[in-house]
């Protein structure tokens, strides 16, 4: 009898211990995600025009305590490689072995994605990545920015905003972060854990009262360690770029101890600390044989801008010794539009 009572007491104690050790469900926008499970759902967001857009999410909630990592794609709807990467990422994570929680916002700008629109949301003509922190009662793009800056970021300990070269842009992959506040050191460590060979720190450079504009800069201003990952070009969907993004994100998760294993390490990564750019002085057609990643010398001819009949309006040369980070690669060009962005080589 005594033995039975003793065994029963041990079982009861074990049950109590296990109940305390079991992580709580994760709550997000009315969804309840039990530990060790994943859930996909949409969150309706009123547009201000009497209807709503539905933002697609997947949440992976681990079986052990850990940080909350927010992953975003589709801030620019024509940047397809990160959108595809975040669609396949949940299948690559063993949620039973996950420590912490991953919130995936698959496509932030659904209307731009559906409308195949470069840069802008066709519903209001605004660029989501120039709209942060947004407005709760503004246009649809401003409301999406507000939702991300407030409803999403308030749940995250870390954030990665994933981009690529838009439909008109050639781009060399890089990991960018802001050297701002207490979050800078953690953001820098995340950048080097991506395995990307180009790392791009930038100052926040905000005057008093100035808005963040950019998604990643908004996270940095909220002291959330964060990155912008850029990988992919010309709106393409090549598997290599998609896999490179998922590999970098899984490596970040290993760096944050959310998954077991060692993070990636690039061999002698190149830190770009100074930038330069060239804009078009005319509306017309761009002709160039240059490409992203190309090493340039100051004064090197890179492109011409012609009118629609072929008459040359502008010769574009490199203003610095450096590398082309990204550039326009399709013929249409508008006056005042950035044509080349350079990383300046150290002297």
C-alpha cells in the first residue's frame, strides 16, 4: 500500500513538473498556436476604402523557450526571390526542435505582388519601404506600415526584412544593418552570421522628428536587432538565390540558438561603409553593359542615356573607385532616378 502511494506521489509530482515545463501557446492577432506546432492564416487589415487586404502569415512555435524572430518578405511586391524563400522556409524548420518562435509575414504588400507592380502599391501609388512608421488611419500602404511597425514589431525580439533586386534592378547580395543605438552590436553579429560576403552597415541619420521611412530602420529605431537581406535580381525566381536566402535565415536561427548547429561564416567578408550613387539627368533609355558586383574605377564609362530616337543625352561615368552594389538594368529611365549605387573602396 505504501509503495503504491509513493509511486502515485511520484507520478503526480512528475505531472506537475511537466506542466510547468510545457511552454505556453503563442498568441498573435487572435490566433492561438500551441507549443511544437505551426499555423498559417491571414490577418485582415482595413484599407480605409471600405474593404480590406489580408496579410498571409505562418507562425512556428517551438517546444522550448527562446526569442521571437520576425521574417518579412514582399515589402516590394515584385521582389520574388525572398517571397519564395519565406514560402519554403517553414518546411525546413523542425518545429519540435525549435527554441522560441518564428513569425513569417510572407507578403507584406499583397496588392503590389498581385498587380506585378515595381516599387509601388497600385492601390495608392505609395512605396511601402518609404512609408514607415506609417499611419493608423492613412492610405492602405501607410496602414500596412503601421501594422508592421506596431502590431508585428511589438511581438519580435529580432527582425529580418528580405528584399531582392526589383524587376528593373541588378543587385549583388548583401546583408545590411543600422549602426544605431544598443541594437547595433546584435544586428552586426546577425549580419555576419548570414554567410553573405558583402556586409553593409549604415548610420540611422535621422533628424529630430524625421520618420524612419524604411522597414529595417524602423525596427532599429525601436531598438530591435534587425537586418535587411538583399539577394536576387531583376524580379527573377532562380533557385540559387531562393536557397541562399533560406540558408542565411536558417543560419541566423542557429546563431540565435533557436536551432542546433553552427552558423555560416563567409570567407573574408567585405564591409561596405561608404556609398555613392549616380542619377539620370533625363527621361529616356538606358544603355549599359555594366553589372552588379562589377569593380569600377573613377571616370570609367558605365552607361549612356538616350532619347527615344537614340540621340545621346548623358554619358554616365563612375564617380568613385568602388563596386556596383545595385543598378538599373532595363531600358526605361526617368529624370532624377538612381541608376547606379556604389560601394566605395577603402583608400
